[in-house]
């Protein structure tokens, strides 16, 4: 432990806030040094909850959508971060292709593509939107033209694999120097990624077909514990307690008794008023989530609720579950409960927004029907020393989550090499 910090014993949220604002540079230098030891994801979005007594990351996405929800100043300020992160992958990169999701009917996602492409173009690169999903294109069609929610024209071009390279189906002589993946691969593409020679980021092997929230939060627990040990901080201040359960089948109720027992076990460690979040380990888009008060709620689940926990995006079946301490948010926007989402590029914060939901209570899942996004500008605060602002605390939590996902990537890649 750093001798200069020996007098600090940080046991409550107020002390933690004060410590972060007074030691901003030192804490980030610590995280920077740890990030040198892992493969930091190209970009990330982290959902963060703040309660009366703690902070906790509650979700981590390595293929984030939602760049349209960042304020214009943060988008502008993110340009150098994107440029630096892209050039780290290759000094001669000029042509960047963004591999998109296939749910092109989601016009808000198309807004995301517009702004993501715009940022990278302003960073000095040529950018196209592409997809290998043949179902998006008619026979002999090489591109589709779509209209986003904000009425931007979005052109997605068909790509194929040739000689172990990702290339455009129509303009095969145009090189793709970098494939920037913006598809979480809940269902993987029929591509042998190990053979692909095109530079890719983030790694395609960390899609939800291969990734588990359980593993992420195990790594986060280790990262948070090491961070807290270094600076004499109570680890409970920056994480949610959790359990995990594998091989459950909600359709035939197999494993529900064990799940109920684990819920009650976790409930014994938190306050009686707190809820428990049941989440699919491979869930995304806020799907595969249920909020309960006790194990009895598990045993009494009706078929509709079980179906929600059984099948998710792209009809993926959920069999592994994380049981997570519910963090009752104290953040409000116009008297509506809200939570923070931060975006990072190369492990550095570039901005964020508040997810607000008028149809939910502070201890519910806000990533559900009724949610809206409210922008706030981290860049504006930074101009007046954001290390003195609340957003600095969120940034530290988000960066620790990114560090944990770096350990995930290292683990995934090491298994691929065997």
C-alpha cells in the first residue's frame, strides 16, 4: 500500500467521492498501468448505478450502439481518442469499415451508425458501413439504402470473405484496412474469424455467443478488490454482490429451486428492502432480466415471466444466470429514476448519457419499455476540471469495468490459441 495514503480508510460513499476528486490523476495513473497488462477493448459502454451507499457497474458492452445519444460536444471531443486508438492498430490505416448489426429496422440504431461513422470520418479516415449478412440484400444486390430515425441516409454494403480477407462484394479492389465491429454477435456470423487476416477491433471472439456476464463480474470483483486494497477503500463501495447459476431451464422449471436458494442466500447479505436482479449471462438489449424480492418470487413465476428469461435476442436460449444485488438508484431526471451510461474509447471516457424511465421505480430495470435518453456533456465539465465533478467518480468505475473486460479478452484469446 502507498505509505502516503496510509491514513485513508475509506468506508463510505462520501469519503470515496472526496478521495476520487482529490486524487484524480493518481487513480487514473494506477488504472493506466493495469491496462498495459491486458487487451483493452476498442470501445465500450458501461451502465452504472448509484445508490445512497455505493456505486456499481451493472452492465458492460464491448460493441456499443448509442453514439447518437452523446452530446455534440462529446462527439467532437472524442475524435482524437478514435484517431489514436485506430492508429495504434496500424499506422497505415485509411479505409475503415464498420460491421453493422442486422436489425436494420431499428432506426435509432441507424442513427448510431450515422454518428459513429461521422466521428471516424472527422478523425481523418474513409468509412463505409458493411455487413456479411446475406439476408439483408436481395439477389445480385450489393448494398441497401435505409433512412434513420433522424432521416439520415444510411448505406450498408455487402461484404464477403475472399482469400481470408474481408472485402466489399462490389468493389473488391478497395482495401479494408480496419474492420470495426459494431455487432455483438448474439448469433455469430458464419465466418472462421481465426483465419481472417484483416485487422479487426474489437476482437470478434468476445461476442455474446462466447462471452458471459458471469465471467465479467468475476473479473470485475478481482479488479475492484485490487484497486480497493491499493487505496484502502472498502470494496463494497464500488460493486454489487452477486451469485451465478449454470444449466438452468426456465421452460421446464429445471433449476428453479436452486435459483431460489441462491436468491435467498444473497438476500441475507443485503438490506431487506433491496431487490435482486436475475439476468441472463449472455443477455443484451435489456432482455433476459427479472427483478425479484425473494426466492419465493422465483418459485411463483408464471409462464410469461419464465418465457422472458428463457429466450432473448435472435432467439438465443438463456441457460446461465447471474443473480445480482439490486442497486436502488438515487439519480433522478425530472423526478424520474435514471442511471448513468458512460462511453469509452481505448479505455478513456468520451461522454455518456442518462437512461431515464418514467414507467419504472428506482429499484427496477430501467433498460426496458418506456426508457428515454438524456444527454449530458462530460467534455463541458472537463473544461472546468471535471476531477472536481461527480462524473469523475463514474469515470473511475467505468474504467475499472473496462479493465475487467480486458482480462476477459485476454482469457478468451488465450483459449483460442490452444
